[in-house]
C-alpha cells in the first residue's frame, strides 16, 4: 500500500508540473490536485487507524 501511495504522489506532482507549464493541458493541474488530495486522505486514514500493511 505504501508503494501505491508513493506512485500516486509522484504522478500527482508530475501532473501538477506539467499542468503548470503547459496552458493547453491545464486540466492536468486539477487531476494532480485530486490525486494529491486522495493520497493525503489515504495516508491520514492509514496513520489514524494504525494498521500496517506487509
């Protein structure tokens, strides 16, 4: 599960950078923001619940 969150965060950052640099692909900025929010929520849920994945 940690690997999935890391991959989602990396993709979100790349989409944020791409969306910021290319005006015609501005929708990627919103996709990146949504992915960041999902990754943060998943991280918080995992840290609050205290469950560890193997």
